[in-house]
């Protein structure tokens, strides 16, 4: 991974968006919300504490996490000739992870 998050931030690959609801309704492109689920691709070292130590992160690479709707900042990078979108999220905006 070419990007390494700083402090308590994580790099997330957003999950594929659902194009239909569970009841079968097709969602138009302009009504789709930003994904709130994704896979962690990289993890920062953690927040620097007053003691000089780092606070441990609660998540690791490969975890699937749920995060607040407006938390992420989008970053678009080129990988193998394709543009790929990743999300940078502070660990405090992560609501849960799949167990």
C-alpha cells in the first residue's frame, strides 16, 4: 500500500454500493448515500499520548468496519493504471467492526 495513514486514522476501501433495496426497488444514482461500510487497507500508528507512547488501535488491516456517514475524506490514487477511491477515517468515527 502506497498510502500510510497518520496518527489514529485508517485507510478504508468502501464496500460496493447496493443498487436495489431489500424489497427490490432500484435506487437511482442521485439518491445513493455514501457507503458507511468498508474494509481497512492500512492503519496509522495511533494517537500520541502525553507519556510519549502510542495508544493502541482497535482495528487492524482486513477488518470490515462501519463508520459515520460524514466522517470520511476521499482520496483518489492511481493503482496499476486505474483510479481507485479510498476513504481516510479517524478511528473515533468508526462505529463498529464485524467480528
